C-alpha cells in the first residue's frame, strides 16, 4: 500500500510553493530499491528505482522536466483487493514512461487504458508549465494557475481531473470510496499547507511537519472499505505510517517535494536501509535543482 498527498496552487492565494507533495511508499523491506537520484539514462528525471529482479528500473514516484517548458510528476499506487485478468505487464514502467515521453497526462492516460494489461493501479499525474511561473519569488509573487492533476485508474477505468488550489489525497482504493486514513490525512495535510505554505515560509519547519504527517502511526479503524479490500490485515494497514506485526512489510520510503514560484525544486527522501524499521538506518537524500 502507499499514500499520497498533493497541493497544486491555483493562483488565487499567495503561496511560496506552487507544488507540495508528501508520499509514503509501503513495500516489503527486503525488496531491493535505489534511493532517489537523477536517472542515468535521463538526468532530467529524479526518483527512486525498483531493483527487484525482473522489474528493475520501475518507480513509484518521480519528477522530471521533459519536454522543455513542462514539469511532470508521476505517482503510482496499487488498488488493494482487485484481481485483473490478462495481466502481462508490470506496473513499474507506468511513471517512467510518462516522464520520459512527450505525451500530456491526459493523452498518456488514454493510452494506458486503451492497452490495459496491468495489475490494478491508480496513477496520479501532475503537469506544471514552467513559463507561467518564471520570475516568482519566496514572497509568492507573480504566481499563476498551478497546472493539472489527473487521477487515472484501471479498476474501474476512469480519468478524473482533480481540482487544484486545495489538498488532495490518494490511496489504494477508488476516488469514490477513499480509505479513512486518506481522508484524515488529507485534512491534516490541508491544515499544514494552509499554515506553512505562506509567503517567506520557513521551509525546514514545513518539511518537518510534512515528514511528521508521514510518520503518523495512529490507526484510522474501523474502516469498512479497507476491511473489504484487505480483510484480516486491515487494521494494521489503517495508519498513514504502516508497520505490519510480522516485521516484514511497511512504510519504507517517505518523500516530500516542494516547487516554488521560480520552479526551484527540493526533493527530500527518507528511506529505510535494512529490513527492520526499529533497528535499520534511515538515510536522507536531498536533491535541489531549477526546473526551467
């Protein structure tokens, strides 16, 4: 399971950051992966990579600025409890192919659903035009509408345009039936963004609060939708920060991405090295670049 919170400004309220993203990746601790870095085959893309044999190179979350003049973010979440027929392709390349290609989010999503041979997925794509925001500053000046956020799913087939200028939350169910932890987390995320994403915002305090949200162990249970999808494991999966009692699966990567009004990106990742969240080492990766 994974969880994703997104804010994309719509230009109506002065904000230091036009994009705020916070995400947890939930996975088996022993599954090999690379921490976030520019990709060797395309340094314009930044993100972690799956290194599971046979699935190398896939990703759950990445950002890039290709083609020129457009910032693209892709995030992939599975849909728990859905069994798809005729699954011949892994889901890992979905984000990578979106970032490396020329298609818009909507055109790419239509292509995905037309050739649907993947396991059940929710794919969130974000596009920001860089030319609109050039010249902005830390006071939130000279900002314009932030861009486009799409939610695409093959369980069932749907492409939804998500409203910008507000907090968005995505998880491992349909948009129509969000999990309780997504609903409660979105409320907390919205409060943090409203209070911290202001002109001349304290970036470090902002990041600390977002990471704190991703580390939240509170269980949002009972949850009828999660129980329907995950059965006996539901209660252990009902927190934003997941830790299964057998110690083999949980939230192993936390990511915060900020993009300001001048298109300066800060990518902060905390990822677990080792197979035990209690004794393993958490490594922090910070990447900054201008996405012009």
